C-alpha cells in the first residue's frame, strides 16, 4: 500500500515539475529518444533473475533497475531511457500484485481463520463479511505465479499485459461477486460491532497485531475493489510508455479494455444493491396529490435530491415587499424522472408535479440583484397534467444552483467544452488530496487523477470530467491544483486518447450503424 502511495506522490511531483517548465523549445523524453522496439540479443544471453515474489514478498527491491541481476547484467547501459521506464512500469504491476496477495493472505489467515472469531460468528454472518475472498485470493495467486514466471524468463521483461488480459477474461469475474456484496458487507460489519461486544473486542485485538501495520480490519476488506481499480491504472501507465503501433501497445489496449469492463461491472454491482434499497425508502416517503407515479424500477436511480425555494406568483409580479416571496419545495431527481414535492410532517413528501427528465429545460437569471441571486427558471415541457409549466427556483449558493442546473439538464453547454470534442484546450486540474463523494452528483477522486474542468463556481466547486474514464461530477477546488502549462495539458489528452482509441473506433462503428 505504501509503495502505491509513494509512486502516486511521485506522479504528482513529476507533473508539478513539468507544469512549471514553460520553455517552448523543451520536448518530452519520449520525443527526444524514441525507444527501441526490442532489446538487443546481448540481453537474452544473461541468466534470468530468481525473483520468487510469491514466496518472498518482503523483497526490498521496489525498482526493476535496483535488482542485483539487472545491475550486474549491463542492460542499463544498453537500453534506451524509455525502455527502462517501461520495464519499471511493468515491474511495478508485478511487485504490487505480490504486496496485494500478501495482504489478502493476512485477511484470511489472521482474521477469517481466527478460532475465536469463528466461534463468535454465525456461518451466514461470516459468509456476508468475507464473501468469496478465498476465490479472490486463489485468482491473485494464480495471476502472480504467471507474472513471476514471466519476470524469471528474462532480465528484460517482454510484456505483462498479455497475462493481465488472459486472467481478466478468464478469472477476474470473482471480483464482481466480491465487490457487489460490499453494501451488505459494510452493513453486517457495523451491525456486528454494535450487537456483539465479543466480536468488537476480538477485532480490536487482532488489529493491534504488528502484522497489520496499523491498518484496520475494514481496510483489508476493501482491498479487492482497490486492487482491480489500481490494476487498470497500472496498465494505463504501461500503455503511456509502450511504442505506438507495437504488439505491446496492442496487448496493453486489450488488457485495459477488459479491466475497464470488470471495473464498470463492479461499480454497477455496488450501485444496484444500494439503489434498490434507496428507491424503496423514497417510495415509502412519497404521498401523491396528483396521479400516482410508480417510483421503483430496475432501470431507475436517484441523481440528486434537496430543498430549493420556489418564487410565488407569476414572473411578472416580482415584488420584493412581501416576506413570503419564496416558498420551500423539495425535488427528487432520478435518471429519467423529476418529482416535485412539499415536505409535510412525519418525514413525508407530498408530490404536486412531475415530468420526464428528458423534457426539462433550465435557464439562469443574471444581474437580478441580491434578492434574486442564484435564481434559475426550470421549465417542464410536459408536466403531470400534460401541460408546460415553469418554476422560478432559488438555490442557497451559486454552486448549488449550478449543480441543480447541470443535473436537471445534463446536455446543457458547460462553461468550458469537454475534451471529448477534441477541439478546445480545456482547463485541467490534478488531484493532490483524495476526495470521497458526499452526494450522488459528486465525484470521488484518487491522488494524481487528472480532470478537465468543465465548470467552476465562485464559492469553491468544480464540475470536472476525469480523463481516464470520462466520469463527470462535482468536487471542491481545494483538493486539486490547476495544470497551467498548455503542453502538459496536451500531453495528458494525447495519453488519454491513446488509451481509449480502441473504444473510439468501436463507438464510431456503432455511431455509423445507428445513423444508418
């Protein structure tokens, strides 16, 4: 875990250094020294290193070039700098898998197989808590053995992404099962801590063991989801360093595409579990003043909810004399439906209007004075009565207004054009502090994530699009640093287009088919 954190911090510092260099004559290392397609035959005659990462995961060698076998072979003076960087990227994937496997092993041997814990937990509780972690560990072991074998074949690693591809396609579905259980796992853990003092006591004692290095039990439980996401980023890092139009680029693209499919399936699994429960909870709180709308649907989920102020009376009579100029209303916005309510006693909401999300339009009111600050018009092209309706709504802040406007009408043009248009140099930001989303329209960010800034507010919020997966959402501006050097922004986009070029060709094929 510490190795991953260190490499992420190094990535941030490298980008900071590059961003501060604005000399137009400067070129990136890859432009100055194109790497050789294949290492020379001299390298192949050297004895292969005996890494044995699975059996000796305490190896003090975090870098490929620090391995004694590499140091003594002379390959460092033969290989181009770009090839050495690629070797390091592939070696990091292997060593980080060894570290991850060791942590999984600890979760099983130290926690799951603890005799005192076994006596406390009912079989069904243990099953929810640990899920299919044994399957996940077996898959990691098999994967690591194949990676280790590849590293031992030759001092200079030929490729690792072909192995990643094979294992992702054939074995990584166990991750989807494990991660989809996350909602129930978290709830079961909280319930056990609350209901069973003996469980709480044993877990606390086990966490204090030096083997855990100060990490909590729950941090071990989330390892598989962290790993599958991290693996995708490690393959992206390799993809940035391989030669264009080479076999290694092809295998990296294939591996990345399959990993992306698994990560998306994991995310979808988690969402489905929590969404179903959330929709049932909302349904119970709604009382319809109008014709009832069935809320629960397998294809429906909540995007945003919250209170806004509705201006009373028609738009023409904007008198500021009355204190009751605005009245509270409450909105539930789903991916395909808007429900407009008033809060009533007993934590209930009375629905008085609704509209399909696709039939919503928004318009900002500008220069209207302090009383009408953060006010926007919401138009329902076809409401519950099959008529057009307009609402003048006031938000509590500029960021809240913009967040509602973007959620209500997602196709509305943002302040800055998305990078997917590929026409405009869009502002960019890199994440220097991790952020966990607090609302459905927010984006959780990891260290070193790079995003295009699509919109920003005066009160410290940014609406961004993450480059590596095109996920969009809001986050506080304080967690990032803007990338000011246009050359670095262009380089980030170039790397991103390269990662997704196989997906783009698929999209173009589908697009032409749809037009036909």
